[in-house]
């Protein structure tokens, strides 16, 4: 493992999620010149996922000579060791995987890797200036996050820093969390959590979050309560963190943010209600790069994080 210099040449950026792998070939100027998407073999085990990632590298870089690979991956990633230190069951057997070293061995290229949300937050931080403090949340199937202070992304012991979904939330009291604890934000504020809350309130299970959002828009009281409870829980946690960190910017992305103004207004109101007076003008904003945030951030990892080289001892 080495600390990278500025790689000269194109890099392959990978965004690994529980359902799909998005790959991009990114030139030295940050321009995406090729794309490739394939399903993630999420139930087939870590070796199958690594094989799929390596094949995505070969496919998207056909005819080119990439110099490195950057991976934005689901799970708790320690970029220093290149290891997945913790993961949910969305990827079977993913915890403990030597992602950086093993992918380097499969591709013959140096690999840098990090958690997908931290990778997506990287370009936001880079655009803010050298001493910026950033709080970044991604609310979708789970609740992820990233924290940067003084212009530096925080990784923490074992790569755990920024995992906002596992902060305590009063609204989630008693609800079991995927991490083994209970009462955490993810189990009240994520998309599946809001859907499950609607089912508990109404006695009528919903098939997906969009169904609950549509019912809320029609005035269904249980759906309104489920959406606003999840949104307010997230807003309160983010507002409290803003008081602790004093961020220059708070960014909130992820699939749940697209379900309509009821959710956004509840989150904003709860967030604002927690803020100390000097921060009262602060409001959450959407990510600047949209759907390309993760692959753009993954490409940047090869310039900012340790590189795991093919054949290196681990």
C-alpha cells in the first residue's frame, strides 16, 4: 500500500451498490468517456462481487490503458487497509473482504477504495475551499453519511466515521437496527423504514416508499405521519450534528429526497428547530453532481487515498 502521487492517465471509477455496479472511464481532466452498468451478484458472495467488479473494469476500459481504479463501495470501508470492516446483508459475505488488495490482484491495477457516501461527498468538499467543513447525508435504502472538517474527509477508526444512520433517534426507540443495535436513525428515516412505519400505523402494508408518498399526497393521515416522522427524525439528527460541527454546508441526497415537498418541508423544519443562533441561516441542499457523484468521487480517490498495488503483501 502506497500513498498516491497524481496518477497520469485515465482511471476506472466503480460505484458498487446492492443492486448494480456502475463503471466509468474517467480521463485526466475528470471527463467521463465511457460507461458500463451491470447487476451486482449480491447473493453470490464476495468472490463473485470482486469478479464482477474486475470484469466491469475490463469492459469499460476496452481500448484504453487505465492507470488505477477507484471504488466507491457499500459497507464500512477502511481505505488504509482496503478492507470492508462491517456490512449489512445487502451483499452476502461482504464484511471482512479485502476489497482493495483483492481487486488489485484481479485487475493488475492499483486500487483505492472508500465508502460510497464518502466518495460522493469528496467532489462537494473539493469545490468548497481548503478549510471547509461539510456534513453530507444520503437517505435511501439505508442512511449513510460523511463528515469533513478543515478541508479533510474524516475516516476514523476502521473507516466508521460518518455513518449517520447509526446515531440514536428518539423516534426509533426500541426498533432493531441492521447493525445489531436498536433505536438508530436508519430504522425510522430510510425508505424501507418509512414504508414499514406506514404499515404499523395503518395495518395495511405498502409495497414501496413511492406508494406511501402517493398516499400522503392524497391526504392519507397514516402516510403523512410516516413520511413526516422519518423526515423529522433525520432533520433533528442533522441539526444536532450541525451544532456539534459548525458546517459550512449540509448536503442531503439519496432516493428518499425525491418523494415530494411534504418530506422536504418536515426535514427542513426539524433541522432548523435544532440550530444554535449563529447557524440559523443554514439549510440542507441537494448534491451538486446528482447521479454522477459516486463515480466522480470514486475517480478522485486514486489521488487522495492509499493505493493498494497488485501483489502487495497484506
